[in-house]
């Protein structure tokens, strides 16, 4: 085999143009000289700093409280030569109302535009104002918030979240019954993934049964994403694990829950909240008041002390009640007793004052939306066993009707309110 011949070393030598190349080079130099004045007169070819921010769409819209305005907000940023300014940071700020825009502050695209979804605030009648600024130049977008209509189904982005307003002083959320597994939302990498079987169907039945019994509906908020994609009963970090679409659905779920809470307070002054779940551990209902198993093992005298009341999601109700706190959570007029009288064994109750094993005491939703930190709407986490309750439509319907009777009696005893004879909302 012949050895490879190495390339000769490079030399720092500028070759002289050949006779044929010289005329061509001379012509190019002349053309370049002629073009220079034109470049000087025309100025730079790239856009400079923003001189105008123009609102192209999204102004003057109306949507139900907490909902997504139907038209995307679009603004365009241009420079002094009326050219679009790409990759320009646009600052977004809610000036009025408690609306929100998903994601971080955006940058303009190659056309100098940004496109933003905009969610309304929670208070009907409050003028919504959204300010978008680039390079110190601002434009304001206005919107109107409408009152939710009871019984009408409102859905968020891609119908991941559903809100059906009611007129009763009762809010029901169902965060773990969803079945949607969209491909652009990856599975969560940590946390609990198991779906609470049929709690979505159960939530619909609870609302329908109450309407059938007392002539009015509770507020109902459901998450239709599977728990592998989003867990709305956790804080944002664990719930969505960084996925923007999942984060957006999480905000929708809790934003609409807050809308429902404000409607209840505006219409009735006070109310009650239930976060609906399912378990497969045993045959008892678990009533989570944010009291742990060890808390519930305390004596009645110990539970009647301030430490237990202030820790509970029934705090405001307990402070206003004539009953000792131990009686409120496991006495003859407690929810546990009312469910047991309907044939559903429950803990805590007079028969089962504390759990014998692991116990769901209440999660993020009960802490956030209950009254442990004060407020006029108290609540609990209801964990339903599967067998004979959630396992088939007949059993689900039977419990829904029983729950309507429980709620009617609970409100009469503890709030002095007849759900079947409520005054009209103001």
C-alpha cells in the first residue's frame, strides 16, 4: 500500500488576480462604491426600538366571571419606520379586576406581534383592564364580567375544566374523576396517579338530586383531565409539574371555585363546601375536616379546646355554633350521624369517633377553600368507598338522593336555612 501524501503546509500568501479576474474585480468595486450612498440615505436595515404599540384585537369583550374571553388579545409593536419589532419583551399587567393571563411575559414574533389568552376576574360588574407595554409604551384592553347563569355549563381551555353555576349556598368540587389524557400533556412524574372512579358522574348526580329535592342546584366545578396529567388537589408544583397546559387548567379549576365561593357569599352571606373523592380502603365514608387520626383520637373535652377548632375546616361554623366542637364533628347532629342514618357508615361519627387505620383528613382544596383561615364558607373532604356506593349507576344514584336529604337537614340544623325555600338572590 502506498503511503498517504500529506497536504502541503498553508502559506500566508495573497495570490495576484489573473488577467481575466482583474476586470471583474474592478467592476465589483465600482458597483460597491455606487451603492454606498444609497445605504447611508436609507438608514439601518433592522428594526430599532419600539415606537408604537397597537391593539389589533381583544378589546371590549364580555365573558362570565372567571371565564376565558373568547377573542385572543393581539398587539403589534412597530418602530419609527413603521416596521415590526421582533423578539421584543412585552410586559403584561392586570390594572383592574382579578383576571389573569397564563404564562410569563411574552416576546413578539417575527411580525412584531404577541397573542394572549385573557381570563376574566371573579367579580361580575367589575371593569377589567389589562395593560401591555413595550419600551415604555402601553396600550390598555377593556373587558366586562357577566354573572354566571345557574345550570349553564361553562368550560375552560379545551374543556379541561367545567363550571356549572348554581343558586344554593353549596359548592361541590370533583378534582380526581377526569378521564382525558391529551398527548401534549405528559404524565406527571411523581405523586398519586390513581383516578377516583366515577366521582365525575357522582358529582353530576349530586347536583341533579339536590335540584330534584329542593328546586335549586349547587355550584359544581369538575376537572376532566386524568390525574396522571393534573392533580387539582395539590399545590401547583406537584399538581402540574411544570407543564404550561396543566398549570393553566389548575388555575381555571381554582379560579372558578373562587367564583362560586363569591357567588355564594354575595347571594347568601355564608355557605358550605364539599371536595368529592373516592377511596378503596374499607367500607366507611371518611369525612376530612383537616383533623388527623391522632387529633380525632382525643377526648371530647380535648377536642372542644381552641387548638382543634382553629385547625379545622369547620372553624367559622364551630365558632358560631351553640354546639361543642366535638358534637359538631361526631355528635348526634354531625354529618357522620346524618350519613349513618341514611345507611352509610362514616368516620368520625358517634359509632366511629376516630379511624382505625390510615385516614384522609383533607387536602389542598379543603385547606384553600374551607374556613380554617377564616371566611364565611366552611367545608370538608368527602371520601366515598367504592363498593355499594360508586361501583354502578344504581348505587351512585341512591347515594346522590341520600346526600340531598343529608344536605337539606344539615343546613336546617346548623345554618337555620331551608334549602327548599331560599329567598331570591339579590
